[in-house]
């Protein structure tokens, strides 16, 4: 195996930069995303590997967000978030919250 190289992948949708580690492995290439250990790929060329890593990263991020959304919906439906309502309103009234959309 050859020396590991690092390449930054910028995700426009999530406005985040990820670090891809890539390495020539025999006749092909292997790579992974440091910040997202689930993303590990192999491909025949460096260019193809970078495309595959970017696509796999996006798919993994989307799957994680969908799982997060489902969990939040389930927690809200079952009342697990009810006790937070009062706390959040208290924080808001005390001026300890910041409007993220304003």
C-alpha cells in the first residue's frame, strides 16, 4: 500500500467540509471519511473513488437525518419531549434563547 492522502470534500447542502483519506491499494483505491466512520469505499481509480466517497457520504448523511427525524417524531408522539416544553418556554421568557430564524 502507498501513503495515505487526504482530500477535503465540501458538502454544499450541509455546508460542512469532510476529510477523505484515500490510498492506492494494489490496482485500485480505498478511502474513508474521517468524520463519518460508516463511509468506507473502494474503486478502480482515484477519481472514481472520490466520486463514490462523496455519493456514499451524502447517502449516509441523508439516512442519518431521516432516522433522526423519525426518532424525534416518535419521541414527540409518545410524550418523551413533553417535559422539555416547560423548560424551553422558561428559557425563552428569561431571554436565554436566540431566534435562529430572525
